[in-house]
């Protein structure tokens, strides 16, 4: 291979919401290496283990390279051409729509998709099909943060930026193991601590994670008790004069009502519920109130809860009460799990959202988008959110389902119900890069999608920064970009439904054309990116908003203390104090917590292909406190049966002092319908946040018993 044959292409890491820039090396149509992009402001050249091994996960093994079809679920898959595949799909969708109405079909897509992919799917569902039944696996990771932002600040937007890590004097991290889930941000936190030893770090987490281990104060609260902690902190701030009365008076509403509502939650009361010393709660509140610039991070620990919206709002309240928002180094900063959960929110490709942060429930917003797309009206019936959507499949209300770039048979709670729903669904299309996920086993039609390194578009990271994703090599076989598959299906469906207007609606020759239309749809909105196009993004990633004529993106929001609510004031939202839904009892006395490992990603369809990424953790192991193990006569490595009201799993146990007694922990990555360990989500339940619809994936009541081998 000659030196001249080597090429480099800038792109973005496809894993977590940090959104690190990468430089892909490739030669003769093959990806040969990857390094951090030194010019990207999310990572300045650094990569974590997952990112640095990306090129080792790119291989043909397990890839879907041509459309595959089967006439019956048990029949073998047969190859067919794209035209025939799309015609078959369009015919079945059109028949279903004609016979049962547009709400009898649904689309379940993914935070792994690029913004352009999301945009075309969203437009397809809302315009051509006429349903709001489009939801994303982002429902599982950040929808409670979205609802929390809207309830308090008036819109779904992260007001901070990564640079705030370098400027904060207190980092308050709740329900987020950044050391594992956002490693490059964690390195920035470590660097900030090294540069400024006076920087205080408080971590709220039921486990003593690697993140908690570096904290000045670790509040190891009982799982699901966050609301009591934040309520007590608010009381301490008020009682000790650490609130900013002028900011509250000038820029917020509802403070006095909320304070009175939560008045009974003293630090002593919260200490009893949270099972941490009252003095630690007081200390955390004092540090928060006394800090010149407190920066709060949160992630799944708060979001994946039956009261995730309230968790998010209660944390944001601490910033509003102290006026610590909108200035350098401070603010409430929700970390997005997936690489483009933010982009999906921006195009509104979720059941309860609408394009460019418009409100599906608002007739004026619906009319505005209908006018923009040139159709008479948008559907009004609310769409089904992820868990509800699969329940509707299960009871037969959804008869044709399109799944793109996600593995719901693995990742949704109470997965056996989801697998049964998929098995019973009359028609399932799965569009994916990989052929071997549990969801693929339920497909009538499999469509091969391009993946990282093979497709063009954009993503938005956790700090609202829009970055280009670029193809370095061609997709293998007949695999196509996701936006193109959605467009080609829309054109085929338009023919089947006899809608000649489909050709105009989906006249997208390229991802740049899709982005241009999306950008136009944001004009005048809070996330206005009408000034942005691919040419501007060639100069570097940009934070939104970026309106026409704007010279730079905006690093921070709400600097002027004006919020996008009817009154212009931020809101202290009412908080209903709640705990986890399924309490431990005599039959299931332990609390199961689920989460991520440092070197694996989701259902391992990509990371599972690199041997190096097993060096950190080689197999699925149930972590358990040594006292709980001793009570059951268990030794490290013994096989145990993990039982819940939803099923049994057999896997090895590992002693862990990270956990408090009474809790066990299981990573969500491993598992398959064909194994004795079908996955952590066999045990999680369909407890949903009442506002966001996000499931409480981090909690289930379980029992552990030894397994004796014959
Ligand atoms: Fe990729 Fe996240 Fe690691 Fe950055 S921190 S390299 S985005 S996985």
C-alpha cells in the first residue's frame, strides 16, 4: 500500500453525546485507522477507548449488505433488489393505511441516526402517512430532561457549554457516571481539577462509581430518592439566605409556592429517605449556594425514572433559586446519551414533538409546519411514545411497523413483552447496518443501511454543537444511507397511495438538501439555524442558534434573564414527591440498577466486534455487595439466578464495594433471546414518567439465588 493511497476524512464519533471529532484514515475503500480531531472543540484531539477503536469495529462480519425478505416469519430470508423491496414495503403500508387508517402504522427510529435521516422520517410520518406515530429510542435516554427544561425554562435547550467545565467552581453531578458514559468530558473534569485544586465536586449516585470516587462529597443516596435530596437542598438554600432574592423576583415565578409545597422536607427528613447523613445534604446545599459558578450535570440516573421530569426540574430549580444560570461556568447541563439525540429533538422526530421545537398540541404550530411543507394539515392525534407504541403493537392496534437503526427487542423495558409484540406484528421492516440483532429476527423485510464512516450528514452534541459527519468509504454491497432509504420508501409509498405530491415533498437529491430544508424550518424559532449550511460547517462545528447573518453560534443561553415562556420568566414547576414504583419486598428484596460499562455501547452491535473492547469487562456479570453475597453463601464468579416478576436470568456474580448493601447492578449491553442471559431489560418494568413517557429503566425489585451446577 503506497503512502499516497492513504487518505483522511474528518467526521464525528458515533457513540456518546460528547460528540468528539475524529479523523478517519482510509485507503483503497477500507477504513484503516482513527484519531481524535485536534481542531474539534468537543475533544481537541482526544478519544476514549471506544472512539479510538472505532476502526476495529468496521468489518463485514454481521453486516446486512442486501435487502432480504421472507413471506412468512419462520421462512428463510431471500435476497431481492431495492426496487422490489421498497415496493413490497410500500404495498403493505398502503394496504394497512387504507384498511385501518394512518395510525395503524408506526415508525420507531434512533438517536444513532443523523439529523438528515431523522428529518426525512419525520416528514414521511407527518405528511405522507398522516400519523404522529413516530418515536425514537431517545425516549429511553433524555426525554425527561427535555420535559424538565420545558417545564422550567420554557424550551428544550441546554443553556451551557463544555467550556463551563473550565470555569465552574463547583461541579454537581447527579445520576451520571461521566467517567464511563462521557469519558472525554470526564477527562476535561479531571484536567479542571488538576489545574484548580479548589474546584469542588459533588456526586449524587447510589453507586460509588469512578466519577463518585473523585468527588469531595459523594451523596450515595438510595435509588430513586433524588427528589427528596433536591427538595431539602432548596430548603437549606432558602433558610440560610443562599438564594438570590433579586433574581427570583425579577426572572422567575412560582418560587414561594414551591418552597411552601416542599417545606416539610427538611435535611433530616430527606436523610431518612435518601439514607445519607443530613449534614452531607446541608454541606452540598451550602457549597451549591456559596459557589460563584456551580455547574450541574445529569444523565440517566435522573432521566430513567418514573419521575424523571420532576428530577430534572428539581435540579434546575436550584440554579433558578440561586440565579446561577446563563453566565460562564454555571447552569443546568443535561448530558445526552446518544450521538444525535439532540438532532432528533431539533427536527421534532418524536411522538409528542414537532419540527424546530414547535408544539404538536399547538394548532398554530401545526398550521405553520403544514404550510411550510405545503400540505393541508398535520395529524392531530397524539403519537405513541416508545413503550406505548410497542404495547399498541402487542394488542394489534399497530399492524405495520418500521424500525430503523435500533434494537428494541434488547433495549426496551420488560423486553419479553416487546419480543412477543414483534412476533405478533403482521408486518415488520427493520432497517439496520447489522443483520444479527434480536430485533432483526422478527423482521419480514430487512433493509441494509450504511453506518459510521459510510454516510454523510450532521449531528448535534450535548452542548448544542452541530458537526458534520462524513463518509470516508462506500457502504458495502447494496447498503444505502438511512435518509435515502426513507426518501425512496416515501416515493414508493406515494405511488401506492396515489399521491403524486410525494415527489415534490421528498425531492431530496442529497443530505445537504435535507439539511437546507430543516434549517429553513427553524427560521425565527429559538433554535434558529437558518444561517447554517454545509458550506459553513466546513469551517467547523457550530452551536445553535445560528440565525441568518449571525457571525457565531451562541455558547450560553438566558444571559439576559429572559426565558421563552409566556411571561418571560423561568418557572419553579410544582414537584410531586415520589419514589421508585416497584419497592423491594419479601419475594424480591433487592434493588436492581442497570447502566453502562466504559468500553461497550448499547446492545454491542458495533463494540461487540472488537476484541480489545472486552479487556475492561469480558462478560456480563451481576455486581453485588459482599455482605449480600455472604448472606447467600456466594463467592466471586459463582453462577446466580437473577429473578424478578418478569423472568429469570442466569449469570456470574461479582463482588462490588461500589454498591450499598441491598442493591445489585447489571450492565445493559449483553443479552440475547437465545441465551440464559436474555438481557438486563428482561427485568425492568414498564413504569413510565407521566410527562415524558420515559421508562424507569434503572430500577426493578429482584431476588438473587445460587445456581447449583449438576
Ligand atoms: Fe466517542 Fe463519546 Fe468517547 Fe468522545 S467520549 S470518543 S464521543 S464515545
